[in-house]
């Protein structure tokens, strides 16, 4: 499912114009991005949790070529599914 599919489903479910549904989806994504950028945790009950985690420095190996590569420290987004999503 892509963003356009979310807009289409929102239009069908709530019977609002497509433009309004697109603005709503964009607003939700923008709010989520801002929250994650600030280091906040996003918890959607029954769906899951998005949070920023520190990525440690380390080394890895490309399985195709066997060339070693360094993993730089940084931050990454982690998703942990909630009970409702796991039970599906």
C-alpha cells in the first residue's frame, strides 16, 4: 500500500473529497516526522510504536563481494508492532 492508496481509502471510508483526504494524510505524516526529529516516541495503540534508536558503530561484510564496510554511528527509526497488529 502506498500513500495514494491511503488517500483513496480515506476518501471511500469517510466520504470526504480527495483533496481534503490528501491534506489530512500529508498532515499526519508531517506531524510524525516532526515528532521523530525531536526524539519523541509515537505510540499508536493497537498498531505499534515508532521511536528513534541509536545505531552503534561496527563493521559488516557485503555478502556478495566479501568486502568489509564500516557502519557509522547514527540514529535510525525502529518500529515495534503492537498486540493488535501481531495478533493478525
